[in-house]
C-alpha cells in the first residue's frame, strides 16, 4: 500500500510567518498551499505570539498534517531579535505539540542545503529551486513566505531523520527532552531540575568562609 502524508512547513517570525503544505504519496511530493501571516502592522509582541499560535492551530485543524517541519531560529548577534524569534518558534511548536503532531526542527543552513545543495544559498536561489521542484507557476512577491515551504520540502528529502534536526513526537516527548539537567554525567541519568535551578536530591553547599 502506498503511504500518503501531509507535511506542514513553518518559518516562524515576528514580522512574517511563512508556511507551506506539501503532500507526499510514496516517493512523490506535490504542492498544496503556500501563504504567510503578516505581522508587521502589530506592535504588541505578545499579540503577535497569540496570532502565530492561533494560525498554526487553524492550519493543523484545517489540513490535518501528519508531520510538521519548523525552521530553527538563526543565531545572530542581536540578542533581542534571537529572543523574539525563539518565542515565535516556541508558540508554533506548542500549537503542534498540543495537537500531538510530530515536529522536527531544521537549521536554516540544513534547509538550504537540502533544497539547493548550498548551505549559503540566497532566498532567490531557494525560491527558484522550489518553483522548479514543485512546478509553481509564479513566486510570491515576499520570498519570506517561501521559507515555510522550504522547511516542508527539506523534511521530505530527509524523511524526518532525527540526526538532521531535533524531533518531538508530542508534548510528553518535548517535556521529557527539555526538562532534564544538561550537566548530567556522560552515560548517566539526567536528573530533573528544581524550580530554582538546582538538581533534586543534591544538598546545597555554602562555599563562603565562616567567620
């Protein structure tokens, strides 16, 4: 029996949220939809996050994707921009996890490499290659909206392999992956953190000299 699945690709951003949907039948992919959520007119950052969450939920409930591919934030020098992008990605992921849709993250360079063979390709190069691969008649004026589609196609080429990016099968998997101590010994069991950042069952040692 030929396997069919729908992949939702998301490029979360606080200015433009790009998303694209492809359908995979066996080893063949076809284009379903490409669009964007324009957030430029909103000044309230928290309102933007709310809209990203709601739009992601709407896309999931309308198109019933089997898997979600999401572009990871680009690590730049502007800390505030990175923080905002991280929040945008987080709420998009939370929407997918709340619907128990498996999610895989891909670094921007991984996506470009999968589409064009060049991890430093420009937006124009990525868009042109997607146009050729999916038989798109025209390209949108705003190429940022193509980034979500690129994430979906990248996921198709990599078949969701975990070593390509971080994968989460649902909310419980996400919590398990992100609620452990990064300082655990190699080969040992990672211990959960307390709300104050300490490790449970470990005594707090006061290193200050006593008078």
